C-alpha cells in the first residue's frame, strides 16, 4: 500500500511540474508594438574648415602665478548651416573652456573662452582644447610661461600648526 501511495504521489508531482513548465502561448497583449524607425537626420554639408578661427593658438607669454590666465578664441561660420558646438574637451583639468550652446548662424561669429589655472604651476605650459561640433573637430592651443609669484616681506609659515 505504501508503494502504491508513493508511486501515485510521485506521478502527481511529475505531472504538476511538467504542466507548470509547459509552453506559454503569447497573446497579442504580450507582443511588443511595431515602431516605425525614426527618419535619419539630413546629411550635413558642414566641414571642419567652416568653423574658421581667427587664430587656433593663443600665447599668454609670461604670466604671474596665482590668478587665472584667460583668453577668448573667436571663429566665424563660413558654411551654409548653423554650427552647434557639442563639447570642448581640455587636455587636462587645469584648463577650463566655456562656450554658448546656441547655434552660430552662417556668417556669424562665435566664441570659446578658456581659463588656465596658474596657481601652483610655475613652469612653461602648452595645453590643447578639442572642440567638437556638427562641423567636425578642431584643436585649439594655449601656451605660455607661469612665473612664480613674488614672496611678501613676511616670512612664509612652514609650521605644522594651523593658523587662521
């Protein structure tokens, strides 16, 4: 009797497991909707040369350590479509570019401002800024020499004790 009972229990468990793992039939509600592909954007006629910079290199000469050295790069859109700057990537963290996200219409001028942090960097420097736009990629360069700031008449505090 025990054998029959165990056999029946085993058979019921097997049938239950096989039914639970049966094929699922997809209904229309489970089918993802068909979405039309977005139209491809129109091909741009802009070239990197359409973003004509007055000069792609700015030489600061010699600057005193401490305040930021700032410059402005100006370009003219010589193309037939608006130029939109997507990003300006500096070569290191001591250089900070900024620009307007507004499109520059054909024939108009745009600017990219660059600040170089001189504090703690008394040496010659050459840094690049890679400008990416819908016209392509341009590389701007800043260079110069940072001269150590003159020390004051008071001796420098080299104590490990914090003085505020």
